[in-house]
């Protein structure tokens, strides 16, 4: 009997087809969970394509399931590796082909034995979570999108804000290594090409960083949790200046300072939660806000 699909490695030429799997898979999940998500496909593609192109070029593993007869993509899974952190960024199957053995993708894209820490930002789909537990990860805490219209906020005069140009990323590397145990390395240069990067200093010493754009905010990291308040005040002010009508930040719910500050500012929690799953506890997520949209930390 012929297998209904075949596995092959993904290539950059598969990027649009992967997006065309991602979108219906997320639509199906949100509809089943009672909070339908219906974005404009063309705008979403325009917003996500730089990130998807980056993942296509720098994936540690990228595997595609293609229909044996038509050759059309029916699912894909992809991972990245930053130093010792091996992270599954995507695992999506078209709704009409789910629960049909395509889970073999995960074994190829997220193989055992890779990385000092294995991590996934997982949806709340229990079928996927069961696979991730079998892959050796455990749910650590939820992550919530905190959303609302940004407003201009009075700046903290004790905090210096420095716009980064990419000439020296060593402060970013040092801060993220202290907060997450691992750092993005050269990926910071890609972030600076697509987002405004800011370094924050108090009395001349670096205290944190943020990345801001029209299509997303993050990552944001602070050496001290309390320093997130002036940093987030600057982020909100800058996002408002860019003309963004709805700001969204992917906040680990263990990040008490950020959650309380943003709630006090009148922002709201979205009903669509994700979970950080990992092979062991790592990082200090009480002082970190992830990349938005939440495909990776």
C-alpha cells in the first residue's frame, strides 16, 4: 500500500506553501476553541514573510510532508538552534490531513539529543501537547498576548534610551545570556534590519533592550524585573508614535512586573494562550517578553 504522504526537507521555495498550511491550521484551532481568528491573508503574508524567509534560510531542521499523488504540501515542521537552545518554531498540518500519521514530521524536525535545552512555544491544542510530552518537553508556564491601544507615556529621566544601529551587539548578547542562559548571536543583526532596537542604560550601565516594529514587538529583556516598567513606558510611547493602533506583547504569565504594569495601563489579555514547553527549566522569565508573533522566543 502506498503511503499517503512522503517526507522531504524543506527549502526556501516552500515558504509560501508553508504559510498556506499555517493559516488554515491556526484558523481551525481558534474556531474549535471558540475564539475564531480571521485575519486578512494578504496583510498577514506581508507581515510574516520576512520572518518566514529568515526561518527558511536559518532552520536547523525543516521537514515537509507532501501528498504522495499530487505532491502538494500537507504539513511541515521546523526548528532553529541558538547555541545550546534547540527550539521547535512550527509544527502545522492542514486541518483535512491532521491525525493521519503526519506527526512523523516532528521526529525529523525536533529529533532527540539536540541541544542543551529543547524548547517549544506550544498552542493549547492537547493533541500537539501530547506529542511534545512524548518528545521530552514539559509545560512550564502560559504565555499570553497582552493587547491594547498604545499611548504616549512620560519618560523616566533616570533611564537613557539608545537607538541601536547594529555596530555593537555585545550588550544585547550579554543581557540575553544573563536572562535566558542562551543568546541569539548573529540573529540580533537580522532583528535590527527589521525592527527598531533600543538599549536602556541607568547611570551608564546597560539594564535591558527592546525591539519594536509596525508588525510586532519583542523580544524585550531586563536584567532587573523592575526595570521593565520604564522600558515598557518607552516601548508604548514609541509604538504609539509609529501609528500602531493595537499593540500586542507576548508576556510569560510568570512575569509579574510586566503583567501588572500592562494591566494597570488598561491593556487586556487575549483568550488565545500558548505554553512554554521545555526539556528542563531554564531562563528568568520574570524579566523577559518574547518575540511577537510567537513562533519563537
